[in-house]
C-alpha cells in the first residue's frame, strides 16, 4: 500500500509511490488502466514505481496493467516544484 498525503501546491490528495531508485514520486490516487506504447502520449507510474509511456484508458486493444498518473501532470501549481 502506498503512503498518502496532500500536495503542498494545490492541496489535492496524493499517494507516494517508491521508485526503483528509492525516491518517492507523488501520484494521483486511484489506479487507471493503461496500454504500454513505446511512443505513447501519456505516462503512468506502475505499482512497482517504474514510469512507462502508454495510452491511458485505451479505447481498443488489450490493457497492459493498472498504474498511477503522476501528480505533476495534473497539478495546477506543478511549476513551483520544478528544479532550476
């Protein structure tokens, strides 16, 4: 189970997913279905912490798995956390 918290930028609920490098990545709560695609326009974080290119909520074809959408992709205040 991932740790939960609140985004300091927008106050939304987030879950922290540990990456293979041991870092915590903020993600939106709730798993979404995705189909892995090499040049997919979307990104998801797998339950194992890997970031993959994909198509979320695919309209056709098989679903690869379920994953989390990185919170910085949807946070209205994401720029305040970008590294210079």
